[in-house]
C-alpha cells in the first residue's frame, strides 16, 4: 500500500489476536494527517477474536472468498452478525468451486438481516466499482 503512495501504518498487537479502538487511535495519530475521508483498518487473524472487540470503525466489512466455502457465515456467526458489509471475493472462481450463493446469503442474513453483500473479483475487477461507489456514498453522508 505504501509503495502505491497511500499513507499507511502497521499496527502491532503485541501477541493479541485482534486490534482494539486504542490501537486504531494510535495508528491514526501515527499517520499524522487530519484530512482523511477514509481509513481502512485490516484486522487480520481468525474470524472469532476480531469480531469480539471494538476497533472504533464506522463500518465493519468482512471478506469471504469463494474457495473458503459458502458455509463460512454458519461457522463464524459472530463475525457476520457484527459486520455491516460482506464482500464475497474471487467470484471468477465460481465455476470451479461448489459455492451456493443463495445458501451463503441465507446463512449471512440469518446472522444479520441488514448485511449488505457485494460480489467482486479482485482479479477481473467485476463488482469492484459497485463496492467503491457504496463506500464513496458513505463518505459523502459522513461529510454532510
């Protein structure tokens, strides 16, 4: 990300399995900029710990890739309950994997009926514009 000219900071959890709001605050301060419209916080790790802790994020987004399977929301319901956006990536691989969109959506909506689902392919770019437009709309709303 830094190589692309985008300001970034790597946050270290000190062995914990998640980030929290204080770590986020410290990371934002380390950026040294106050005119930011969008901050992307990648809270890596398993799908249990990160869901249990508040990072201070206005939107929680979870990324599920087609090869991971359509039952991921059923296996890790808390993550999908806590997120407002679900991005299903690698849709270009749908012909190769046994992935049932309706089944996955049913699992996700059982966890969170309000969840917004975007299907994308980072490889081909399919669906990326729709997700980006949605995020830009959210920024416009926050800035008004």
